[in-house]
C-alpha cells in the first residue's frame, strides 16, 4: 500500500483594497493582557510596527 498525499491547490483571491492600516496600539489592545505578557515571555515578541505583506510572501 502506498502513501497517499492530498493535492494542494492555491487560488488567488481578489486583490485586497489598499486602505490605511489601524494604529499599532489599537491592534495590540485587541490581544488580552495575559496573552500579551505570555507571548512576550515565551517568544520575546514585541509589537513594534504594522506592515502590509503581499500574499505571495505567505506562500
């Protein structure tokens, strides 16, 4: 019996509108404080900027 692997299909969706991104402070406030503290402790993650990434960078 062979190994069966699913075929991955990628379809391009419509281009996202180029709107202003929300301020970083607003985005960080959406994350509960205990979760932010834990992320900072475990991953040394600091939220410093908001950037729009092209979909091609997420492949």
